[in-house]
C-alpha cells in the first residue's frame, strides 16, 4: 500500500487476507453467509419459473416438444447463474486451501527438505556411512494355551 493512501476501514483488502489463516477463514465464511441466501433465492426462483414455463400452453404453430424446448432455452441463463453461485462458494474454499499450501506450508516443507539435504551432505563429507541396523532375531511363537490342540505340538 502506498504511503499517500489511508487504509480503508471495514473493507477487506489483500493485506488483511495475507495476515493469517484466521482472517482468511473469517473472510471466506462471511462470503459464504452472504452468498447462501442469494443462492437459495435463485434456486427457488429457477424452480418456480421452470415449473411455470413447463406448464404453459403451447403457442399456435408449435411443433411437438417445441414448447418444452423453448422453456428450457429460456431458463438456461438463470440455471447458469445458480450453478455459478454454487461454484463461487466452492472456489472460495479452494482458494483458501491453495493459499495455505502454497504460501504457509510450502516454506516449511522446503526448510525441512533443505535441512535433510544439509544433514546428508554433512554425513557424506564426514566419510561415514549410514549405519544399517542388524535384523532383529525372530521371536519364538508363543506356546499354545489351548489344550484342545496341545497333542499336535508334542511331536514337533
């Protein structure tokens, strides 16, 4: 943000969203709560208009199924609005997850990988090899406490 501009109050800005996961979660939750009623109203409106148009009488000169095709064609933009509103909610959630993976978790993972590389480099430079643990001896099978099959183990 430049020095000559004053920060806007009560408005979400990219600076606020980058401050931490809690502010991003609040932003996305607010947007969901804002869009949920709009989506519900749009779905209800779509259902009502679609039902009205499907029940409408055929116009003079219509071919068979032409009235239903015209109704579907007329309602298609509103159906797309409903689908797009649903997609907005999904994309907001996807944005939050991608941001977390790309900007919060990635530097930590890279630091861990670098530390592992550095450790291996030091190990190679020291001339030492990784110690391979000796295989553990096989444990003897436990004695069968069930007397029903005891006669089978006596001969072994």
